[in-house]
């Protein structure tokens, strides 16, 4: 039971971070069982509990395939992830299912395969599946079904949330237009960053990375951030950097300033001594009490990826070395050398960011050679572009996600209808008092009360 609650907590937290698109389109399915209809899967309650009026159910007639599909009312959507709640106690009927994002309603689906249930074993009945794909249709498809009873494929979806935004839009309620600098005006729903890169004339000296859209020498006057879209919230201007040692004239601040590049110079990279030390570290202390750090981008020295071997990245509340706090990422020293450019998700509250290495190159030992670091997030209690919006006073601890203002730890219990809420997620299980949304933070989400 505890495991199931934790799974639901993780899934529902993910739902908060995006806009549910199932209000904008129509559902269909391969067949209808008795009083069931395909729309049942896109309306509350958010549960695995089964009844014919609230779950989408196909016939148990031994058909070779079964499917449920959703078509958007607009041309295309960028779908970040899809959450499904299948019928409780019937996971065996999900065995081998596939989830697609496509541009046509063709069956079998002919588009992007977001997920295929692997063998062996029976899948979880509650799943959040990342897609990050542009499309017109979402299709749950099964051509395997229940191998225990040989009844053939059956769809029994009790709730589906399709998270993302219409192409060209982003932000809370998908109310912000993507920058016209984004190629195809196509951006990520969560933060407005350009999916296909940005128009190079916004990059200083027209220098940019065609694969990432990153302006490698900074932006022209009037534009900000790595990809010149004015939506990043880099915290590195608000604090100080230190490191375990200094090689010649290198300074820890070298990692905080342009150019955004892997190219090495002593003036623009943070470099520790090559002296065989047992560990090496680089640390950033945020000037305010704490920040919610969404992700960290690092550019390591070009041609020296092997010196990153086994590195760890922490968000902590103290400057203790070895770090004592949340481990965002640990490179496996037994695997091939890590990529010298990485964006690492953290989603953690803290005061310090620490790059720490006890492995490094077998000849020189650990060495830090960071040529650029961006720490993205907001000061605790703030959110939005430039972190200029205050989190809702309804959020527990006044703590919310930087990108959309949704409550991280849930909302005050008295804001939920009949005071019924999920202690792990903050979701009001019976809805909210008048004027508030599903997680009671005054922003539109899956359902508005």
C-alpha cells in the first residue's frame, strides 16, 4: 500500500509541472463495453478504482487488438509526459501495452513510440511516461493482452492525463507564446526554451550550437540566457564560488562567466591543481537562505572528459566536504567517460551546489576543470520569469516550483473541499473550495473548482 501511495505521489507531482491537455480534444476507442465510453478516462476521479461510467473499457471478445486514442482540437501539441491509471487488480491486462504520439489516427499506430511495456513481468497500474514529442494524437495500443486467460487485449483506463502545451505556447496554463526566435516558434512547455534551437541573429557574433541552440559567446543586447529567450533563471549572479585549490591564475569565478563553452583558458575556466590530491571540488554558495534548484548545466574542459570520471554533483545546506546533502548525480566510473556538456536535473532546495570528485584520471587523480556552470532555479518562495512572482501563501512553507508556481509540498489542508487531501502530494482528492485549483494554489491546472 505504501509503495502504491509513493507511486501516486510521484505521478501527481509530475502532473503539477505541466498543463493537462485532455480538455482540448476528443477520445475514441476500438470498442465499447456496455455503458463505458472513451471520455471516462479523461474525467475525474483520479483513481485506479473501476466503474463503467468513469473508466474507458473495451470489449472482452478476444479481438486481436484494442486501443484508446485522443485527438487534439488544435493542430499539434508538444507532449512532455502522459499519466495513466489502469484498472486496479487487472494489471495483467496491460501486459505488453504500447503508448504512441502520432500525427495520424492510423491503427496500428505509425508515429513515435513513447513506451513499450517490456517482458518479463506485469506493469504498474499507475505510470507516468515521458514523451517530449510533437503530435496530433495519443494512442494507447495493445496487441498482446492477458496471456493468463487468453481473452485477448482489453483497455481499461480509469484516468489519463496528457501533459504539455499546444505547439507555440508554454508556461502555466500554456498562456505564454514561444519566442519568435525559436526555430518554428517551437519551445518546451515547462520553461519556454527553444526545442529546435534559436534564431542565430540573437546570439553575440552569430555564434551558436546548432544542436542545442546555446549562444556560445552570449547574447546580443536586450536578450538573456544561454539560448537568448529571456526565460532562464540562472542563480550564479547571486552568490560566490570557491574550489579546493587553484592552478596558477585560475579562479573559481571563471566557471560563472561567459563564454558558454568547453574551450579552455585559465582566465575563463575554474581549474584545480594537478597534484594527485585524493579529492577535488568546486562549490557555489547562494547569497540568500536557500533556493529551489531545478537543474544544473556544466561545461567541462574540451578533450579532457576522462578527468570527470566518477564526479558527483550535490545540492546541500552546508559547505561540509565531503558533501552531506542531496546527490543530484553520480557518474559511474566503470562506464565510458561522461559527456563534457551536461544538464543535470536536481529539483531540490538548498544553499550550496558542489561538484565533487574522488576518482578522476588514474594518472593525475581528481581535477576540476569547469569552463561554465549555470544553476537554474529561484530563491525559495519565488517563481516565474526572473523569479519575480511570490509563491502562494496557500503553499506549505511558502514553497513552490520556479517554473509554474505550483506548491512543492502541497497546500494548506483547509483549502480542500471537505478537508480531504493526499498528504504526500497536496492534491485535493475531492476538489477544492470555490475559486481554487486542484492543488489549491490559485493557478489553473487539471480541474478548476
